[in-house]
């Protein structure tokens, strides 16, 4: 088989509308700002990925960094681990975090997509797994007493067996009312998770967590500042509800530090922040070593493949941030994501939509 080499990179920025703004305890995400990456190869194969910058202010620097990487990567063999080593060395002194890590992860994910296409395999199979279904939960936000139950009913009607809502309102009473309303809407047979988005102090997280224990929550996510591992450990030791964290780890080393101090019952790395496919594989091995259930954070399409080869796979977060600009969004059936049986990850752009939402 002829070797696959990188010919060029193409980065584009889009700002995609959201059906429901993501309202959190620390702010509102009104749109989905994405940088799309195409890696063109010498054999006409295009590897694709996208990254999420949370705010439109992040679009220009991430795109510019990817544009600047073309000269470095042009002519490189599509060997993701070798490319990762090259980028880590290039950014050693600047620091492999923040937008550097985001841009590097975009390259990593697109390179793995191209390699899987080259081998004629779905990414899950290239990584040693198989095409399968992955249990998913519908990810909601602070939607209020009208929209919240409406979204919950719709999710249950679509076959989802789990729902996550965001809490961390100004008062404990509001949090309890919000959780009670959704629990009443979905009943006891659907899993209910809550996400605080780092919005509480450790004592307040414990106070509210205790008040929410009667609702049988599947987990409480990031109840306090994500870098406060000892604080998470104290919350975990105090509450009956399992503690979830991990979406803001920018390295497997950070994940290891959190696990060692007992910060969480469950972990949920972000495919972008943890380092793309290459970083995820190391993270999943670490979770397996400690036998900690591991879920995904956004990036539905590639996360489905990655969870298919994660020994302690738990839940996939269904959020669909890129759905409006995808030719074929990820399919869900009976409460589970279906890993697409096509070469690569299965990402293709809806070019008309990309043009419409271009920045």
C-alpha cells in the first residue's frame, strides 16, 4: 500500500446557531464556534476534524495557528503518533496547552481520520474495536421551567435513557426545584445527571449535593473549580452521589493527578483538550488501570469511535454542536449512538451550511 503523506491543511471558522443556548452557572454559550480542519493528502484522501472554541473570540487564533502549521506538516507521513511528537517538540517552550493543544488535537483527529480512510476501516476498527452502539445521554442546560421539561420529554420520546441538566443557580431552592421538575417529568427509570460547571465553593457544593441526594442522581459534575482536586475529593467523600469530572483536563498527567487524590468516581475527558485520538487512547488506558468508568465530553462523532475502544466506557454525551454543518450527523437509536460503518470517522461537511455560517 502506498504511503500517505500530508499535502496541505485547510482551516475554516464557522459560528453555528444553537437550537437551545447552553446556559450554565458561569455564563451562556449562545452559538457553537467551530474551527473545521481538512488535511489533504497525496492520495486524494481528506482527513477531517473540528474543534470547539467556546467563544467566537477563539476562532481567529486557532485558525491562524492551524494555518501556520501547514509549512511544518507539509510532506509529513500520516502517522499520528509521529505527528504528535513533532508538534509537542515544536511547542515545548511555548507550552502544550490552551489553543496550542486545541490546534494540535485538530491535526491529530484529522490525521487519524485520514489514516482510517486510507486503510478502508472505521476508526473504531482501525483502533482494534468494532462498529457498535454506545449508550448516550442527552445534554441539556439551565433551561427553565418551560423549556426544561419540554426538552426532557422530547429526549425520552426519542429513546434516550439518560438526561443531564445544568444547575448552580443563585439559590439552593432553585437547584432543588429544577432537579425535582425534571425528575418528575422523566420518572425514576431514566438516569438523571447534573452539571455545576465549577460554579460552587466546596462547602456550598456539599450543602447542595446533600439536598439533592433524594433524587437519585447518576452523578454531580464539576461541583467546584476543576483544578481543585482535593476539594472534589472532599465532596466525593461526603456525598452519596458520585462525582464526575474531566472535561477540562488538558493532559493525561492532569487526569492522573486527579485520580490519585480520589477526586472523582467517574471521568469524562474531552477529545479535543485531552489531545485528540492519541491523547484519548492514553487516557482510556489510565482509566482502565484504575477501573474508573469513562464517558465523553461533546464531539459526538469521534467520541463514539473512541468509546468503542475504551475498556471502561460509560456514557456518550449527545450534544450535536456540529450537526448544522455536517452532511450526515451521528445517528442515535434506542438511546445509543451508532458508530458509523464507513471508512474513517464519518465526518463530511455540508458545504452550503459551512458557507452560510462562515466567519
